[in-house]
């Protein structure tokens, strides 16, 4: 009996040992899997960091080469190369082309045919390519020769009592045609001031752009802390220019305005500074002329009614510029996502395919409707 019991207990002990072994083995596998996963994450992160450094360096080399090569081109060669590159960009950048076509559809509806929209998209890419190549060609511009390539319209508005040198002026600019040359030649013409520049994700590129933008006499300020920097500049009697047509996240200090009848969020820094300092606010845009030349147009000083809200003031600035785009749409940046949000109550087809609903956007709309100060609304989206 004892012998049989001992014999019957052997398989049990073996099974128990196997169970313990399997348990330990599983724990070992789990530890190994975790180590492998951690190693994979670390390896992937290291590879991404290494590739980013390589990519940043390649971007820097490409821009350095452009800064050296493009100024060697004749004006005619630069113009035709930009048209070629713009056409290639319109063909190859499928994502951007889709955005541009969607933007034109909601902005103009049936006013422009499908063929007409495709033509405008191609020309929009060409205008942007011209802007970039001309920017790198700009070392050829001087205070003596810039008038061969750029003419001014309504320049006398800068010689009025409130806008002459030594007086603070706020200039609203737009991403229309050659906005880079607008800045450069204005300084050559004696209208130098402070400009705001967005810093690149690749920090190696900033010095290249900074050097080109400052060579005509402007002083470039970083976007971080820009509002207070500009406020102090205005108090010192300086001018400043700000691109005011970019869509900004509704989470940031913004106001909602109507652009081609559709709501979007833009900065109100220019009108807030006007409100605080009383400095005149003038819109300026650049438009293309035949043969690679440009015209810089100074709009009439914007007069705001007493008691106007910041949203109403920002709307008035855009309303002065929109007819320019309606008359000649191609020079505007249509491949940019101008309408990132759509109102909850809006028809889905009325906005571009990429537009999304947002609680913050609904708050900006509520502030505009009720004339509330920016960033004060607390309305919430209804969850369905």
C-alpha cells in the first residue's frame, strides 16, 4: 500500500514540478517580452531622433544651396523656374491640391467651374513658388534698383500726419502673392519697422530666413511674447507688420470672423493693439504684374465705429481685403486649411472636407454673437 502510494505520488510530484517550471518559464518570457518591447521603443526613438537630425541637416543644406544658387539666376530665369516648380507642385502634392480644390468649392460655389478651380489651384502653387524663389533671389534687390521690379500704389498714405516716420503704425498683411517682397521692398522705401516671424521646427533654418528678412532694414521679433513686444514698439513710435489671415487654433486667443461667408478663427492682436495704443491700422497687400513684377497696394486707413468689439474690428480688416481675393483668387494660399472648424449647426457640405466641430470654436462663435470679450464664453457642446 505504501509502495503503491509512493508510486502513485510520483506523477503528481512531476506534474507539480512541470507546473512550477512552466510558471517560471512564462514569467521569464514575459520579462523577456517586456525587455524586447522596451528595447524596440528605445531603438525606434533613437532611430527617429537620428533621422530627424539627418533630415534637418538635409533641409539646411538644401536652403543654403538655394540661397547661393538662386541669386545667380537672371530675373527671367527665376520667374520661369518658379512657374515650372509651381506646376510640378500642383501635380505632385495631392493632399494640398485636394485641400485647395475643396476650399475653392466652398468659397465660390458654382461661380467657378471645376476646370476653373483646377486652373486656379495650379496658378496658386505657381504664385507660392514665385514667392519662395524670389525670396532667395532678394539679395539682388537694393534700395537703388527695387523700383525696377516693384511699384507702389497709394504710397502717399504713408506721408500723412499720423503715418509719417516716427509715428506708430499697425500694418495688416496677407498671404497673397509675394508677401515676402512686400516686406523687403517696403523697408527699402523707408517704411522699415518690426515684423513677426514664425520659428521653424527645424532651428537650423531660422538664421537663413532671419538674415534675408532683416537685410533691408526690418527688425524681426519672435512670435513668442510678440504681443507685448509689439505693444512696447508702438509706444516707442515704431511701425510693425503682421500677417493676419492665418487660421489659428480656437484654443488660443482668437476671434471668429466670416471669410467668404464661412466662419474661421484668426488673431485679434492687431486690433487689440490698435485699441490700446490708437495707432492707425492700414492693410497692405502685394499683387502680381506681368513679367514677374509686383505692385504693393496701400489701402485706406480703417476707421472703426465707437464701441466696436475686437471681433467686429477683425472682421472689418478682412472685409477690406476679401474683394481683392474675389477679383483675382489665384495669388492666395488656397492649399492652406483656412477653415479648420465648422459650426455644429452648419451644413456639412458648406465647409471643406477637413473641417471639424470643436467646443472651443463654438465658444468663439458665441463670443462674437453676444459681443463678449475673447476667451470668456463657457458654452459646451451637446453630446449626441
